[in-house]
């Protein structure tokens, strides 16, 4: 016997003045919401009245190196200038300050760019905590770290990292990978 399941994202086209691409983006976002919600389901895209309501996507940079934080925040702000969603970019100097922050506690999708080696709480512990949350599916997590061994990379991916980049990194590569993750949110 053969079984097949699928996830579906739909949107009601109910107002004029929006481009087809905007409707497709909403349907695509609903599809990813269905997949992140457990797959084998249908999700309806948010109804937007007059094209004014936009979701807010949180972008967190968690790194103890102030130079890396500054570079990555600058890159994120450059990426989001061209996009239609609302973005909230925040930097955190260590894993503890991020985990204990209420900033990411609302139900907004959140992309976390996470260093692996930090004082107090390393990136793998932050990753483990985020993936143990009941709302873990709303987090996309990219490890950006000096840990380059195959064991470290495999461990991070097993714990649920969505992507892994080693330092030093190329700005264009980071930009491309962040953009890809944002499309999946």
C-alpha cells in the first residue's frame, strides 16, 4: 500500500493593488508555516487589508566578539532594506543574555546567528535550549563559529542547526545563506 501526504499554503486574493509576487510570497510563507507546524497540513496565509499589515521577523546575532557582531548586524540591516517584511535586528554579547531576553519571546519568527564558542553559555547549549522549546519551529538557527572540526559541525546539525558557517567567513556567502533562510521563514 502506498501513502502520500502533502502540505499546502493558500492565500485568499481579496484586494486589488497588490502584485502577483506579493500574493505568491504570502502563499509561500503559509506553505512553510504548514511544514514547520508538523507537515501534512494546510495553512492559510495572513489576510492583509490594503497591503499594510506585515509580520515582523526577528534577527538575532549572538556573538561575544564585538567586531563580528557589528559586521553581521550591518550585513543584516543591508539585506532587510530590500525586503517587504518588518525586521527587528538585535545583537547579544553572550548566550545567557539571549536566552534570558524577553525580546524573542513573542510568537514572531526568529533567525538566530549564533557563535559556537562564548563565555558563560556556548552556542551549542543555546541551540539545545532553543530546539527543546515547544515553539522551536519558529526559530531558524545558523551557527557562525570558529569550530571547524567535522565532529563539531555534525553535532550542531544533529542538535538542529539549519546552517553552519565557519569563521573567517565571506560576506557574500553569509549574505546568500541568510537570504535563503529568510525565504524559508
